[in-house]
């Protein structure tokens, strides 16, 4: 009995083990099929696998095209099918090359050339762009590898499930070939990017060094010309310091422009050619502007007048007279501050304005300088008319005494400054004493008094005029003439004349 039980137990054990083994195999097969299905579903939505299927479809159509080309030659009814396949191939020609279809790599643009500091920003932007391209390419490559790994996994699962799939094997071989090319091309692009990055960094470093050198040279130029201005301010007269500073600033600016040109103009011949063509049009379009600059140069070098001088300028064909002190001379204009002068009294009736006059006026209009080389005096004249029956000799004597009295200081100053002016000009007439002239006019004897006065003559002119009037009015034999008319009336056949002032 015991022996029977032992044999029964042995067979039961064998049977149970066999069933467990079968159940295990069935379970494994079921898991493999689910994994295979999952992988296929995943691949059906994969970008690279879809592109690969499009490539296979294109190759399939190519084979069909060959077939239907042969059939269409023998039977016209296949011609329509042939044309249809041909059109479809034309639409899908981007899938012709498997490498172009599958390898998704963005090419690297050539690096920019840095020729000035502003292009450093372009270089920094290029470096960022370079990094983005490499990161994108590596991401695409990793996505491709992920697809390749899924194909390998699918192939392994089918092998376990003893499923033979030639198409999958071909795809796996094709992907492995593409992977090798993909990897080689990505490495090439990364290497090229590193080379370009090194070139950009070298150019940036070179441009920064150039910029530092340029800044040092400009700073040295500014310090040098500042030192010159300091020396001039210390040893040159005040009236010349302003003009000297203007000229030094212009020279300093020119030197800085030349320094910058040497640093950033790579092809001087090309620049000269461009400037040659451009200057003709610019000279015509901006004629007045260039004439103003040339006028500034003439003013600064000729010494005709300077800042601080009092000048008179005629404008608009002589209809407008501007008299005032020069307070600034820029590259394009003369700035004048109007004062109350004889011209203001006689013509403008306005003063105190800031007047801007273009520099080119010195080529077309006369400029009167009242203070040239410190002369600061001008001849001024006062006319007064006396009647024909007046003692004109006494009137001349009185007028001369008054004029000599009040203008003596200006006469002495002018004598000294005329001697200085003779060092620069051929001046033959040096008589600066007051002059009295007598003229016969229609309504009396005109006494014209001429004397040297300050360049702002109204005050002295007013004083002398009042003194002459007082002196003439005190004399009984001197009568000031003025326009009158005569009325003649008859009374008891006697004539009487009455003069009434107009």
C-alpha cells in the first residue's frame, strides 16, 4: 500500500510540474505579445519610424513605377496607373534619400566677422544661437536613438515569441546604418561649432583689446590737448583764449577721428572711393552747410574778427543791419548779442536780441569790425545847421572846443593803438584829431563835427550834442536853423514878414 502511494505521489508531482511549466510558458507568451503590441503602437506614432515607413513607401512606388512603365509600353490601359504613380513619386520625392529623410540636423551658419565694438553683441548672439543648434541636434539624435532602441526591443520580443519579421529586421539594419551616419555627422557639426566658438571668442578678445587701446589713445589725446589749453590759459591774453580753445577742440576732435579711422577702417582705398562718389552729391545737397564750415575755418584763421569783438553785418542785400558783440562762433554760425547802438537808434529800434548768422555770410557781405586788434574806437559825426546870418566862425570855434574836450581820451587811446595796428597794415593816414567841416546848404550853414568815440557811441554823442546846443543858444549871434515858411501880408501898403517854424 505504501509503495502504491509513493508511485501515485511521484506521478502527481510530474503532472503538476508539467502543468505549471505550460502555464508559465503561456503567461510569458502573453506578456511578450502585449509588449510587442505596445511597442508597435508606440512606433506607429514615432516621428522617425513614420519617416522610415514613408521612405519604404517611396521605394515601393519606385518598384511599381518600373513595373507599370514596362506594362504601359505593352498595353495602353496601364498608362493611367503609371502616370498616377509617377505623380505620387513627384510629391513624395523628399523621401527619396533615406539619410536626408531620417537625419534631422540643423547646419551651423558661418561665424560673423567682428570689425567694431558693436558687432561684439552680434557675436554673443551667435554663440547663443550656436548652443541652441547643438542642443537641438543632440535632442533630435537622442530621439532617434530612442526609436532605434524600441526597434531592438521589438525585435528581441518577437524573437522570444518566435515571430519571424523580415521587415523589422531590415528596418533594424537600416536604422543601425543611419545611426552610424547620424553620429558621425553630429560629431562633425559639434566639432565645427567648437571651432567657430573658439574663433568668435578670439575675435571678441581681440576687439576688446583693440577697444581698450583705442580708449587709452583717445584719453591721452584729450589729456594732451587739455594740458595745452591750460598752458594757453595761463600765458595767453584773455581775448585770445576763447578762439584758441575752439581751435584746440577742433584739432583734438580731428585727431580722435583719425585714430578711430586707423582702428576701424580696414580698406582705406574702398573708403576713399565711397567718399569720392558720395562727396559730389553731398556737396551739392549740403552746399550751404559746407560753406558755413569753410567760413568758420576762414574766420578762425584770418583774424577778421573773434569772440568779444563788436561787428556790424549787412543781411538780405543790405536791408537788415546787425550790430552787436560776438559771443560765440560755431562750425555753422556766428552768434551776436545786440546792444543799443546808433544803428539801433536810426534803423532797428530793437536791441538785446541774440542773432544767429550763418558763417558763409563773410563771403557775400561786408563785415565791419569796431574792435579789431583792440582798436575799440570809431569816428563819429554830429551835424548842426545855423542860419546864414549867424557868426559861423564863432560856432565852429565853440564846436571844436567842446569836441576836443570830450573826445580827448579816445583820441589819445587811438593814437597808441594805431601805432600797434601799423605793424599789421599799411596805414598812411594817422591823423586822429577831431575835425570840423563847414558846408553851405539850402537852409543854412551846416557844421559837421567829427571825433573819435567809443564803439558804443550813443552816450558821448548825446553829451556832445547837448553841450553844443547849450553853447549856441547862449550866443546872440548864433541861431540854429530849422525848416520854416514865410507869410507876407499887405497892411497900409507896407510889407511885413513873419517866419513860422514848420
